[in-house]
């Protein structure tokens, strides 16, 4: 006996093995004690309890066999990468190479898939594929985009990387082909990678210099004088569907009762453990009702809205640059106004370009 506990002066609670219980009953008769079983625990009692429930046992065994079978397949693909890389494109690429939901884990050649991704994508520096349970985790490191560096021993020109009007040019090596006030187009040679000598003729060099120019950034916005704005009413309907592999079962029949609504769809894959996914998805549909409220803008209000939108879109282009002028052109029509915002800035437009003979 073990785990003895005295309840009161005449009552004792304890655990005892099944085979020793009969011996205890013989002792209790001699000592004139009463024995009462409070609980039966252990596998033998469980087996005895469910011995007559054959259907339950068979279903339980089938479930275990099904889970065991499903564990040999991939049922989820997880992509870990920066926002600059499209997860959809990576999924399409690995699907073409055989990594897709429903395939046997043993049939996947991760090294071959990694090599294929690196060959296809120059914007990816490192790829890793890890299989955990029924989950394939693809980790991607984005490559830093670096400008081409031309060796100092190689010949190169300095060319314009955008249109503009030259405001300053200073050549440390090479021959300037433009001067202040000249209008240049993207790709024009600004400082040539050669020097002309009276007796030596043309000698090719690695151009060095600085070229600044006035360039322009513009953005156009159309703003209607009468618009409609969505205003949610707060009414919501929720419906569900179950997707088993590629077979979908809708748990609803009727369409939403709202006349105007937005649909928000979310999908959640079922899993037993952190990385043991099942080929079952629960799809949740949320229908949010809204009303369309008319909004009327004055010409001045529409102009301000257009300027604000244009400034926001040009913000990243002119950041950290010297703004020399700002122009706003407005064209008024019957139903809308068109706002054109133009920034004039000064910036370096010279770019080294290797001379190919």
C-alpha cells in the first residue's frame, strides 16, 4: 500500500495494486474492517470499460492510422521573407519544382529547389527550406541592391541618369561634353572617358567628376467635386466554409441580406501541434454593411485634397534633396479638378558607365 492518508480516527485512505486487493479483503475479515473502493485507475480498467464498445475502438484506431498517414505529406507552406519579395511568386516557383501541398515529404529535393530559386531570382541572397511535421518553412534573405562598381583601371564615361538642365560640372579626369545651362537627356554622355592630346591623340581614361542639374518631379491628381463615402452601419453577418484539400463545403446557403457590403475573407488551417498541419481549412466570411454618403467639395477643398495626395506620392522622390521651386497647376472641369504638382530640385545626375569597345 502507498500514499496512505488518515481521514479520521477510524478511516484510512490508500492506493493498492489490483492483485493485492484480494489479500487485503482476507485481512479485513479477520480484523472486522470494512473496505470500500473509491476509484479504479489504470490501463486494465480502461480496456475493460471500452471492451464492449468496439465501434469506438475501431474509429479511434482509424483516426490514429489516418493521422499517421497524413504525417508523411506536406499540408502547409510557410514563407518567411521581407515585404519587398512577393510570397505569391515564391509559392508559384516552388510549386513548379514539386514543393506543393499534398506531396510526399520524401519526394522533395530541397537542395534542387534552393538552387532553382537562387538561379531564377537575383534579388535573393540566401534561401533555406526546413521540413517540420507537415509544414514546409521557406526562409529567404533579400539581396542588397548595389550599384555596379567599375574598377579604377577600366575606362568609363560619366552619363546622365535622368533628364535635366546642367547647373554645375567639374571634371577631375576626362573631357566634359556639356556646360552649365545645357539640357540633357537620360543616357547622354556628360564627361567622356578620354583625353585629346595634340601629339598623343585620344587616350582613354577612367572619368572622374561631379555633375549637378535641375530636374523635375511631377504628379497629377484628379479630384471629383462630388464623391461618395462608405460609412459602416455596424451590422455584420458571419458565414463559414470548410475546405478539405481542394474540396470546399459551404456551411451556409443564403447570401447576405445587405444591399451594400464589404466582404472580408480569412482562412485558418487546422493543426494538431505547432507544425502538424491537416489538409483542412476553415474559411470565415465577414459581411459588413455600409451606406454610401454623398460628399460635395468646393473647388478650394478639392484643390487642397489634390495637393495633399500629390505631395504624399512625391515625398519619397524629393526626400533629402534641395528644392529650388514648386509649382501647382490647376485645371477646373465641370465635375472635377485636375491638380498638377511640380517640384524643381538640384541633384547629382552623373553615373559611371563602362566603355565597351
